[in-house]
C-alpha cells in the first residue's frame, strides 16, 4: 500500500521566455512512465506511492528539465506521509459523483 501523496508543480526556467507547456508535458510523461498512480490537475499533479519512489521521480523530472535546456527548475511540492497508507480515493471518495 502507498504511504504518500505528493502534489507537484514544476516550473522550469525556459530559454528566452519560451513556452513551458512542452516542459510540463515531458514532466507528466515521466510520471506516467513511472507506473505510479497520479492525477493531473490544472495547477499541479498529485502522485500516489512510496515516499522514496516519489522523491526519486521528482529528481528525475528536475534533471529532465535541465537536459531539455532549462537553466533551473522550481518544484513546489506538498507531501502527505502516512505510514498506515494513503490514497487519493480515500481522501476524495465523498466528493466523487
């Protein structure tokens, strides 16, 4: 069972003010390819999994932004760590129709 939920907003500094959307799309692709459960929201993406796996994933995302040409990256994250288990469905099930 997953022990963490992490929401991330990744903000790469792009060359000459270029659009960040292709960078963000690449970051989401990295999350998708990880196999972890995730949901994309307008301002952030929430990932469900083991905390150490998610932190390693965030590191890969940041490295990918630099490899793509970003000079630096801001990653704003929120973390719920709950050793007894954490899931998006558990926290939001009463709001789902």
